[in-house]
């Protein structure tokens, strides 16, 4: 199974790379597969590569769904129903 997640570009770095942020985790990724990426853009990240630019609203909705899923999972772990 593959998982690609939206991340926000915080800084462009040399060599078609960028620093991105996902929930406070900063990571350098490759932008070599995507054109015209700017600071503040969202991209879909998979195994260290940006695959495409993403609309800001769509990215924020997806990240909100991930946060909701995480909160639900944490609640299930806390009450033992996920065990």
C-alpha cells in the first residue's frame, strides 16, 4: 500500500529540493518531478518526492481528515477499544 500526503513547502533549497512541513515535522524533499513550486504551495509527497501541486483548500481538507482520524484512533487506544 502506498501513502501520499499533502505537505506545505516552507523553503526552496538548491538542486530542485525543498523543506516541507507536516504537523511540525520538517523534511527536505525532491521537487524534480513538479514544476513551478513556490514557498507556501502544497504538494503531494510520496517517498521523498513531490508528485504534484495541490490546491490549498483540498490540502487543508485532507490534513483535517488525517487529524480527525488520528484523534479518533487516539481515543480508541485510550479506552481500549482498538486493542
